[in-house]
C-alpha cells in the first residue's frame, strides 16, 4: 500500500456532497427548508408505503406523506429513501423486501456498479416511488445523498462532478479525487479482495457481482458510460486527499488560505453528520 493509493471511498462521498449543498445554502441558492420538489418535480406529493398484515393481498397500501421532503431531510437521512440492499441486511423485514422489489422494477442504482444514464435520470424514477417512512420521522441511511447530488446540480447549474471539482476538490488541493479516474491513474486504484469462510483471499474481477441482494462492481470507477455521478457512494480518493477535507471541517471550515464553509455552517454539517454515527 502506497501513500498515493486510490480507494473507492463509497459512502465517504456523502460528506463531500453535503458540503457542496451547504455552500449553495451560504450563497442563497437553496434553503434547507426548501422542498426537494422545487428542484426535482417528481418528488411532489410523495406517498409512503405501509405494509399490511402478512398474508394480505395486496401486501401494502400507499398513504399521503404528512409533509414534503426537504433538503434538510436529505442531509439528515430522514427522507424515507433506503438502499435496495437493506433487503439483504434485514431479510425478515417485509418493508425492505417490498422496497427492493420496487427499486429493481424502476431500475434504481446504488451507484456501486457501472450505471447507464445520469443521476438526474435515476432520481426522477426514484421520485415516483413511495417512501419507506414519513419524511422527517426516522433516520434511514440510503439514497438521500444521491438525491442531494441532483439538487446540487439543479441549484448550481453544473454537473455534479464539475461542481465538486471547481468548488471543493481544486480549492482543497484534492488532486486525486474523482468520480471516474483517468485511465493513466488506474494502476493506483486499490484492488478489491474477498475471502471465503476459511479465510482464503481472492481478488474480485471486474464486472457486476451479486452477494444476495447486494450488487457491486470493482470496475465502476473506470469502466462503463461514466455519466452517473453518485453523490452517495461514487467518489474515488486517497487517504491524504480525504485528510485535507476532514482537516477543513476540523478547522471550522478553513484550510490554509482556503475557506470552504462558514463556521456556522460547518456546525450545521457536524450536527447533521452526528445524528447516528
């Protein structure tokens, strides 16, 4: 392992996109209280999925959401937008099994494998699906940061990768952080390994792999259409680059000459991030 080894940072992408949203909040381009539907109309008038007693036909009903989904709900993971692979982690939870089926039918991607189209395409489909919880009433880790990434695109008028590069990566000198890595940097990307029950290690080859209802591909940072910028888990970075980002947060929004967040909004970021971690 080298100092400049690059990693698929997965959900560590979420704090990066959260900071992007808070920058736009500072600039007056969005409010935390804004309905998500202001930026993605498909999220207007959301419905919530409620499971009926086991054996019922149909198995669930849809009820109107008590309130709109807001930008703050996305930041705090309280929008009712789980991951599809929650069904793998909670195999006896009928709600997650039903959400998995709906996500699969709609072509909802977690961002952990090569995905066609754009995040804008995907969240439009997601916005037409029912929520798993009433907005603002329960923490549920999942797709909220992907939706937030699309909000950043709409509010800024830039593609997510362009916004992140110009407003976060370049100012913080995170020179090795990307959504999709250049071909020349591929040898620096850490390999993905798996182990069996006996501890035998095997390198995971390129392409889509399934472990039950969990799907991933080691090659998503350098293969495929490279148009799907997942705000939830799509970035690649190095330990040093991410240290610079974390140090900026620790320094109350500043790193050297570069101020990325006003102190009050750095506290807002910490408040959202600390809810369940």
